[in-house]
């Protein structure tokens, strides 16, 4: 028994629509890259940020939300803040930090206090230079957040708040422009605000 061309076409169109959901327009959300003012202690060097990632109010707000959101982990149980506890000087004060499902990492999580002033490399072995590079790695480390960025991006797009927050922070026009690099930039912006102010 032959299947009609009409039904074959319907199946093909259905599969195509499942693969490629239309991008959501975000241009009705106001993009306002107002700068975030860092309270730089006079005895500190000037806090620098990359030319392609200036610190903005909207960027810091997005970065803070990402930092505390378990959406970045594969099982939605832990966040960056789980190992970088504010009350512990943005570390967990453990000899070896724990990731999803209680998996033990290789080292203790570093304190993020004044991390924006660090110019000698990040992680204990200094393997990344910028906060933007560093923020990408824990998500896909199986001992840490154990996730895949492609899945995280899908979760962002389905979320009620994230597309608008990415628009406000980076001026994207559709949710198709949400990337792991933008997420890392936002987290880096927030981390640069963790300043002791000399106290």
C-alpha cells in the first residue's frame, strides 16, 4: 500500500518544524547599556575589563542571576554560587569542592573576592587568562556542573526571563543570538563587581 505524497510532505514539514523553531523577536525590550560604576578603592589599581565586554548594569544583573541559578548544571541542583559562597569569601572553604551528584573535583574552589584584579591567570594552575574564558569551563566539567552548553542555551530560550535579560544586557535582536560566550561575558561582569573596597 502506497503512502500518498501529501502525507509524506506532512511528515517532512513536521520534522523540519521540530528541528528549527522560529527565533523570538526581542526588539520590543529596551536595550540600555548604562555603565556599572565599580567602587574602586584608591589604593587598588584601576579595574580593567575587555573592550568587548564593558561592565553594564544590565550585564551585571544578568551575570548575577546566572551565577546563582542551578540552570547551568545538568541536574538543576547546583550553581556557581554552590562552590563560591558569598558568606565564605566566595569559596566553599573545602579542601576539594563537590559538583553535581556529590562528585569530587580536583581542587578547592578559588575565592572570587577581588578576582577582577587578577592578571596572572585563573584556576589554581593559571590555565585561563580572562574571566570570560574561565566562566565557560565549569559548565561542561563532569566533576562540576556536568552539563552541555548547547542544552543550557536551549533552557535559556525556554525560560520566561532569560531572553529579555540577554536583550537588555547585550542588545541581541532575537533569542537565536543567545550564546555561551554572552553568558560567560555576563558572569564575568558580575564577578568583576566582587570587590572588597579595601575592607
